[in-house]
C-alpha cells in the first residue's frame, strides 16, 4: 500500500465515535498518538497546542463534574461560535443530526429524547479518556487554526493505532468550568475536547457514517 493509500484509508475509516467501551487505552499508545500529532505544521512554527489527557479516575471525576455544571446551564465559549449555518452548511448539519437520531431511534419532535442524546456529549459518550485541547489567547484565530490541525492529526493517529475518537466543541462551551477544573491558566483558550477509547461496535450511535462533499463542490482550479 502506498503512503497516499494508507492516508486515504485512515481518512475514510475515521469517524466520530459516540459510544465507547470502558477499556482504557495503554499509556504507550496515548503517547504514540500525541507524538505523531505534534508533527503537524503551524504558523511560524508556534506549535500553540497544549493537551491534558485524563486516565480512568480523572475521566470519571471530570465526567461527573461536567454534567453537574451543565445542569446549572451557564455555557460560554472562549472562541466565538458560528453566527449561523447558512445554505449547504445548515443542510449538512441537519443531515448529520437526523442520521444520528435515526440510528438511535429519536423521533422527530421528541424533545426529551433529543435532549437526552445531546447530554451524551457531556457524559463523554462513556469514553475512558478525554483530551482537553487549548491554545494561547494571544495567538487568536491563527493559534486556533493551527490547533485544529493538531486535532485532526490526533484523530488520524488514533485511528492508525486502532483507537476511536470524537472531537467535541460541546465540552468547550463550558470553557470557564473546564479551565477551573484542570487549573488551566486564563491566558489559554479552551478549544475542544477529544473523547477517545475503543468503540462499542454494537451501539446504534456508531452505525452511521456522514457523507463528504464531492471534489467538484469544493475545488476550483484556475489557470
């Protein structure tokens, strides 16, 4: 298999896992994932990403505390969220949402069931580990963009090692709490969490895959 075929296979088989088994990932494997992900490029080689990874006891402590915080209803993002999802972006977002709801049996209009599914985000989908990803405030959008590259590389490196993952902006919507919980300095933005572990292959939430826009939809060649 050529390098591009290997990469394409990782990209094609990676997906957002929404149900994990409880088995922990070996520490050596976690280090391999992060060691690979840190090789991504960054603006002026700033390498703005910092990562906190929890093991089982710390994961359970965070999971419990996060759900208690969410129950208070005081979300606040460090990085400004989208103003909206116009046109095709909203279409894709809705399609993904309905694929998930169809998979887990949430009926249209069932607000209780959809709310319960949304809360699965804050249970970290039962993952045994979570990585908290931050970037310096001073680097603004460019630091966030660079760190996004690290997040992508993390998920691909994890897949290469048989580990499943999901990047979660939902956790970052409680940025102040996350910063307090992990004693992260105020000069860093909480950008996302990555819940990771080994997928529960029998859970219906893992039974669907989202589509990707065609090459013609995203590429414009000028000569």
